C-alpha cells in the first residue's frame, strides 16, 4: 500500500509523461497528469488565457493555459495539469477527449519550432514534393499515424499467423546475384571485385528454394524487395512482401497458409475475420472479367456473344470472338461521352466499339442496329439481360483483345472507390504456364521458370505451339478488390522437367548454369517438393487503410520520378569513390 499524502509524504512526482493526450476521458476528471506533445493549435481566450490543443500520437486534448503567449504551433511541450470536465455546452462531440480539458497547467517548453511549411492536418492542398521533403511533419498527421500503426499491426498479425503454422523467419541476403523475377535489377558495384556487381533482390526466390533444400521445411520472411521499374500508384522501387515457401505441400496447402495470414491481418485491422476466399480459374477470370485480377466488387461481367453472331451479315461482328457488357442505367450518356468511350476502346487496342442504348420500349438504339437481324437484336437483349435505360457495349476481335478491352472499359465505368464495397479476396488459379510466343516462336513464361506445370497438362509440353499455350501451371495469384496482392507456385523440383522447360523457353544449358547454376546444383542433392507464395504488404495495408496509393502507407516513399525530396537521393558520388569502385561515368544521355 502506498503512503497517504501528508506534508511528510508529498504526492509522488509525476514522470516525464504520465498519460497520452488522446486517451483522457471524463472518468479521469480530478487526475493530475503530465502530458508531452506538440502544440497543435492555440486559441486566445480572454486576455490572459489560451486554449492550447496538445497533440501526440493518440490524439488531441484541450489544455487551458495561462500566459501562453510564447507557445507557437508545433512547439514541443510538457504540460502538467488537472483533468476537469468542460463547462456545460462547451463539450466537443467531434473530439474523443471533447468532454474534458486540462486546467491548472504548468507548461515547460521542451523544443521550439519554426512555423511548419504546411498545416499538419488537411494536407490535400499541399504539393506532394513539399510534403515528402518534410515527411516527418506529414508523419505527425492523424492519417499517417493511423496508417503506420495499421501497417505495424498487419506485420505483427502476419508474423503470428505464419509462426502458428510452423513457419520460421529466415533472413536472406540483400547483396545477391540476379533473381529470375523478370524486372530490371538495381545493382551495387563491388569494391573488392572491381567490374562486378551485386543485384539487390527482386525477391528472395532462389534463397527460399535453397532453404527448402536445406531442410528448413517452412520458411517465411517479411522481405524488402527491389525492382527498377516505373513507379505507379501501386508500385514503388522498394516494397515489402510476405515471402513464404514450404516443403512437402500441395497448392491447396499454400493457399490455406496464405489465406490464414491475410485473414489474420485483415482481422487485426477491421476486427472482422473475412470469410473463406473463393477461387476462380484464370480462364474464368479472363472470360468473365477480362482480367487476371478481377475486381469482383461489382457486376458488369463480360457476356459471350460469339455464337449469337456466328452467321451474322454484319461485317464488324464477323470475328473469332464477340463479347459485350451491360452498363446499368447508362443510356443517358451523351454522344460526346460515347465518342470518348470509343476512343478509350481504341486506345486499349480495339478496332472499334459498338454501343447500343436500350429504349423505354426495349428496342436497341444504335447506329449499327439496322445491320442486325431481329433475332440478333433479341438475342443480344436476352443474353445481356438488358433493360430499359441500360447501355450495351460490344467488342468483336480476337479473344484476348476482346477480353482486354472490355475488361478495361468495365473498370472505367463501374469500379467503385477504394473505400467502398468491402474486402473481396479471391484466389485466381490455373494460370497458363506460358503467356504467349515471342518473335522466334519460343513460349514466354508467365511466371518464373521454376513453375510446375499442371499434372494433367505435362504431356502437352511435347505438343504444338497451340498445345503449349494450353498448358496450365500450378501458379496462383491472390487478388483483393482488383489489386494483385501476390503470386506463387508449386516449384519444379525434378531436373528432367526443369530441363524440358528451359529448353522450351530457349534458355540454353550454359545460360541456365550461369543464372541459376547454384540452385540446379543444390537440386542434385535431394530437393523436396516445395511450393510458395509472396504478397505485397504495402498493397494489402493500403487497401485495409482505404488508401489509393501505397505511398500513403510507406513511411518514407519515393516520388513518381523515383527520387526522395527529403534526403535528395539518388545523389552523385565523389570521383574518389567512383575511382575506388573502378567506375567511370559516361556523359548523360541526351
Ligand atoms: N517470388 C515470387 C514473386 O516475388 C513469388 C513466388 O513465386 O513465391 O513474385
């Protein structure tokens, strides 16, 4: 028991900080607290008093301060005061601490601050370069605080879920030889071996497979990966993946492991566990949504119309594939808007776009309606389920192009904002092993070259080019609301199949040895069957935070042009440093 407070036993001194600003409530009334934080705002209150909103990572609290004239925005202060109820009628229902305030304040300035170049909150109007140059100020905002903390919770939930499933975290090197992910490598010159370069990992792919040969059994890592590709809203040079690999498992096992980790992460953020993730084959995704990462939050699916126009007299529909989408209620589009859509379709690769408006009486109004028979028009209406007021869009061409164009139009016309429609996770399975044929007729791999073909399709590897394009792989992607979260595959662990694939890909034995010789060597010493997956944590966190851009969930991201206005990277290096590395620069390309 503590001593009662008497003159001999004064109240114990408060620590530097006893409480957090945003956590004080009515139940704390009467408590003497020591708060530390930043001056968010100061409002004068009469001649001598000021309301000072004090901010820390938990939120704001109003402090009533006497003689606050030298307290400016973003000063760092310690305020010792007493929590008290606000006067009736002055409560602020928009603030978690709005029922109380802190009075009888003693203020100590811990750090003065220059006026910040932008308001910490309400930054929408601020140019991004200025925000990133002062990213530490941006990080003070409620939004960034929430996003960073959400990210940490996601990482922790993923770790917990992977470890509960028997996965062991292994750190793999950052300075490596090239990986087979197919993007451009970032390279680091070697000082000790001039003329040689390390690559920064595009993923720990080869190392995690080596871990399997090394008997690790179940590996995971929250891994930084680097790819020198153009930046976009969902792509940075550096990104973080949950990378995993397991031995003696099937595709179903991997899907279950990863679903568990992702569901745990989502639950940690939303408080709700997502239901089992549905599966869809790649072919079905392409046929119904025109995309291998379908956004299934909304309908507007691609409808097959090829049989309907098998005998058509309308030249534009005499194609190997005709498909359409129904845009509910869009018959109100103006001619200008429709011309815009046609231009989009052409930009996406179509020769043209046919549009039809469903009139009140059900007839289809379109410049091309007169070229179609009554049967064809009726068939169109019923196949698409078109109703009065709808707009119908039709593309006829080769199948891959039709899917691609309509898939993009569908997104353009129907995609809800990132914050709407809930979380729709989806496994896309049975990807083709090859994406197409290159100019020499060699198949182009859809994933990395260690991806196992589907058992039922292995025989097709000896067939015609058409057969090859039909080979399905044991590769799978995880999709969330139309974003590809990640991908993985069952790996080839048998050298005969691997050699066959290298041959097909036109990768010579020498090239294979040069690139992945160490992995092929390792496989000679007893490789367990294994499979794995990697998904982007930045993307998952962005969607869980309702952010359109992954930069919002990365503490120190790069701008679209790949630079960091805060540290000024990338920067030139000193001539002596270049010399030491045995490097000489060419004049910049004009
Ligand atoms: N390494 C692959 C990637 O980063 C994922 C995998 O196959 O495990 O995309």
